C-alpha cells in the first residue's frame, strides 16, 4: 500500500510535484495563449466570457500552487504536492464510484509515451472489477491541425487506453503514439460509441483534449494536468471537469506507477 506520506516524498523526489521540470516561461506563455483563446491551448474547453491572463494565473496559483506573482517570470515552475495528493483523492473517489456501479469508462491520453502505463493500470483494475472499458473508433482516421499544418492520425488503443498514432503506424500492440492536445480524438470516440448504440462512458479518464473535450460535451471527466495546461483547471473551476490532478506530465513513465497504486488503493480496487 502506498501511503500519502510516502507518495508525497516520491512526488517531490521525482519532481512530479514541488519544483518540476516545466518552466515558468512555458506556463506563462500558455496562460497568455489561453486568455487569447488559442485553440491549441483551450484543449476543447469553451471558457466563455472573462478568463483574462490574470484570471488564469489566479486559478493556477490556487489549484496548482504556481507563483501568483506575475513578476515571477523565469526558472522552473512549482506544484504544491499537497494539492497533488488532494487531487488524487478526488480522482480516486470518482474512479471508486464508477467501479461501484460497474459502469462504462473511456480512457485516453495525449502523452502515450509518458502516461500510458498509469492509465493502463487503471483500465486493468476497472475491467477486472466489472467495468466496461470502451475502445470505440479503433483505427479511425482523425485529421488534426498542428503547427506543421493538417495531419492525419489514427485512433488506437493499447490495454484499453486511447491515443493517436501517425497515419500508417498500425502495428498491433505498439505503444508508439503522438503527443496530442486536440479534443478531436475523444469527440471521434464518443461519436462512434453513440453511433454503435452501445454504452456511453459514465466516466472519461485522461488528459489534454481527452478530459477537456469530454467534459465540455457533458461527460464526467477526470484527469492529470501540468503547470502549462490551464484548460483542465479552468474547466474544473467552471464545473465542466470533475477532478484534475496537478502533476508534471513529462517525467519517466515508471514514475507515475506509484500514483496509480495510490489511486487504486484509495478506490479499493484490486491491482
């Protein structure tokens, strides 16, 4: 069992919280882009009116622990590990609730090279507990506008976790995927699930566009987010996203496994 105290030490020691690898400059750049309604930073969230730079910085200071002073403009960013642990507790509570109901879940990530193992542990445990882990639109093409122009990706699932691959990379079981912020993959998946007439997810678990895109469409969504991803935290403040765990999202993949064990322990799910 992973205790809160030992996990806090792991978070700080691995720089998943405390002083993290994401820079202050990257965070402030994202907050300004969000305030300017840059779709690459909105991740599918519709912030409506308000939400200028100062509003975004304030919510990130409150929910993540980054410095609230806009004059702090350089150096590594900071995540309050107490907020990470609190976020994991709420996250685990939503996982426990869908497990209790043996509901359907959809899981996806824009960071397959970092976070797939974390989500796969949750998918395995939820499936073993009687939940339906959905994998709609497997192999479906998704056209996403990137800084290099319009590119075609394919929606893939490994161990119940969705992500996108470069078009043509259809190797069975391959975990090679693309870093993706877009909400289009989750929209394609949800549309396909509805068209098939099967169950729709009672909970969507993920990050980036997966959590924001699903939450904006009215699905309960929980996930992880870094200091330079304000959209999930704004979505949480608006009541669109149920739970967001502030955590560095660019660390080694094995660093996230204690977090998965902690969530599964708190949700009373077998590992």
